[in-house]
C-alpha cells in the first residue's frame, strides 16, 4: 500500500494515479516443464516441436539457447480522461540445452537476468555470448563440414567492437578486446566478416573475406594502431595462436538456422 500511495502522490500534478498490479502469469521454463526433458532421451526434433526453434545456437548446434520474458507487474494509470497500462516490470529467463553427438539432450541449465550464470554447471550468458566452464571446454573444437574461425583484436578502441558475418544478424560485441577472443564454427562457404567501431571520433567499418571450404582454422586479427589506420586481416596460424595465448574465449552464435 505504501508503494501505491507514493506513486499516487508523485502523480498528483499530472492529474493521474499509477497502480502496480501483480500479473499471475506462469514463469517460463518451470520445474514442471524441465522435468519433461530427459537427459539422454529427448532429441533436438522433440525439443523443437515443443518450444520451437531456439533464439540462438552455438558451436554448430551443440548448444541451444531459448529466451523468454515474464511480466511480473503492470503499471495502470487512472485519472481524468485517461487510463490503461503504462508500463510494468519484466524478468528475462534463459534456457540452455546441450546436445551430445547423437543429437540428444545431455545437459540442461537455466538463468535469469539477475543471475547470468547457471548454479548447477556454471554456464553463463553474457553480452550475447555463451561462456562455458572448464567441464565443457571440450565442446570448442572442429565440427564436421565447418571451419573454425578465431578473431582477436589489439589496441585501444573508443567503442565496443561489433562483429558480424556480412550483413546478417547478430552484430556481436567483442567484449574486452585485449583479454578475449571470438571463436565460431562456420559452415563451408565464403563469408565477409565485418568489424564496426569508432576510431579518432569517426565510425569505422573494416571487412575481410574468408573462404571456409575445408576443416581448417582461420585466424583474423583486428589492430587499432596508434600511428596508422586500423587494419583487419587474416594471419597465419602461428601468429594467431601466439596472440590469443592467455585470453578468454567468447563464443560467436551460429550463422544461419541451427539444425
């Protein structure tokens, strides 16, 4: 009641009163629903028929991510000549599903916006990237009919570096460029990798075309030089491995729809 009246008093000058109303919607990914998913038995096709396609997938479909919002309250405005819902509180939930080599569920984790890391496994979803604990680092490896793409950056950037494969979504943030690198599995094809960022107060777009035609690892280096224009190019495996040493890996979402 205190909260309601404080909102009303603050709204007197506007001639209306705003009431928070609890919304009794069921939270997504409830324990009852999760209990229906069986490790070692539920398949990708069964999960897709139940929940639809995932919001994102990683590591060539090894991990699927589902995202749902849950409205907890609605703010209702009541006043002379006005009324209706004007806002509310929304909680964000995420469901992580890992599949084994046979396409069966092998791990289930879930989080919300207040706790980006799952308590059971330590899987995290931060800034659009899936961050895996040590027990799942073996998932970061070559996949059939894909090439591995490793992208790193060096130098001082005036803004977040956004990476994309051509004009397709997502435009993916490279968080803490000096201490991380991006890893992705791309299906065989040619790709125009784009990096967007700010340099010397101007918006900069750098592009490099790669040809993923065999199960190889492609290393891409983005450099923001102090005495020269930023550069973006493919580098040798030796140089790439040397420059990512000691950095943390962040995973780029799969390109195209997961299978």
